[in-house]
C-alpha cells in the first residue's frame, strides 16, 4: 500500500481524527459520568444516546455541511453524511484499539 492510494482519502482521516478529539473531550467534560449524576438532561442524553454513537452522529452532522471535501466517488445527497458517519465509526475503532494497546502494555 503506497501513500498515493491513501492521499485521496485525507478528508476521511482528518474527520476521524477531529471526531476522536472532540469525543474524547466530551466524555471527560460535558458528558462525563460525574456530570450525568448531577445534571438531569446529561443523564437523559447518555441514556437515550450512548456515547459510542456520538461520533457517528457528529460525523453525520458534519456531512450535512455543504462544501466539505470528500474522497473521489462520494456522490449523492446522503453520500457525505454516510462518509463522515463512517469517519466517526473509524474514530471509535481507533479509540478502542488505542485503549486495548495501552491495556496490553500496562499503561494506565
């Protein structure tokens, strides 16, 4: 696999990295376990919309913004929405792989 094959897909990787950072910040800040114990609407959000789905939803909302660059071949009305939702799913996968790697290495 060469860099020439990955380069056209830079919007996917960029969106995935941005969603990873945003979700990490949301899980430790506004939507944290501690805040869910204190604030009723945060508890409702966490109950009806699990944190694993937040990157997918954020990616889908990102796909609604017109003019964002996407990879070649992403067409149609809902193509960018699904494309960026997939980037959100990739960010969840990357986060889980990183957590498992840290657990394997014994890093807290």
